[in-house]
């Protein structure tokens, strides 16, 4: 499977491949016509007192400003967290947003501190 398919029908993107990280990461993405997205965060290793928060943001290319569409809770244990954005979904705090995915969007991974975290983030764009 390719890393960045542009076929609108339920395409998949590797946002961040699995790796150990000690710094925040931001990945800018372009939506080629999907209404929503499912973002899967797979935290496979971390050290004590570590946390990971993942935020799906919209990006306005005119002003250069971002806005939060959905932010996870602080992930503090090895786990897989699924974040969903799609119009008409029932909103659930820190898990699901009833919203549309804009043309320009990004995923921001906030590590909370410089401790090592091993995780991956994937995104399934939903038409």
C-alpha cells in the first residue's frame, strides 16, 4: 500500500511511521475531497512520566493559522487510540468530532516532555 494515496474513496496515509521520538512532531496534509478522517495512534513504548497528545487541526493557508478540530486526551499507557472526524457523527470528548475535514489539515503530536516515545500515526480518509 502506498504512503499517500490521492484516490478520494477511503484512502490511507502514513502520517508518522513507527519510531522512537523525543520531540513534538507536526505533519501537514492535503485533503483531496474526503469529508472526514479516522486517525489511529499506536503508542507502543514510553518511559515513566511520559504522555502523548495528538491533535487534528485545520490550516488556513491565507492567514497561516490553525484551529483545533479534535484533540485526544493525554495518552499515558501503551495503547491504540482512534480519533474520528466526520460530519454527522455523535461527538464524544477527545475521541469523535462532528465536523468536516478541510482542504489543508495537520496532525500535531505533543510529547509533553523530552522522554522517548515510540508510536505511529495513520489516517484513513473517508469520502
